[in-house]
C-alpha cells in the first residue's frame, strides 16, 4: 500500500510541476497577446502607409497593411496556443484534484 501511495505522491508532484509550467506559459501568452494588440492599435493610428519594422539589428521599410496582417496572424497563433494550454491546464488540475482525493481516501482506510 505504501508503494502505491509513493507512486501517487510522485504523480501528484509531477502534475503540480507541469501545472505550474502551463500557468507560466499562459501568463507569457497573455503578455504577448496584449503586446500584439497594442502594437496593432498603435500602427493603425499612424497616417502613413509605410513603416519601418525592426528585423534583428536592422530595419526594413514595409507596408503598414502587411505589418498589421502579420500581427493579426500572430494573435491567431497565440489564441490557438492558448486553447491548447487551457485544455492541458484543465486536465492537470483535474489530475491533481483526483490524486489528492485518492490519497485522502487511501489514508482513511
């Protein structure tokens, strides 16, 4: 019985670690989404049709519409990543809860 409890405890520890990682990734995606959204709003307010876009240590002249489209695409990619991470977060939260319940039930017996 103690072997099963040790395995469940190890599983719980692993799930909590993974859950922390997923939460950090979601926080990072939040920041990236906000940055893309604010950048897009800022760019749309500019009266010019061409903008300088950073590319490593240099800058390239680019159509504003192309830059805004790239930002919109990036936002869509971030949304897809968010959906995937939310599913994983839900699974890990459920795993942690069920493991804790099972450990408590085992200790009562």
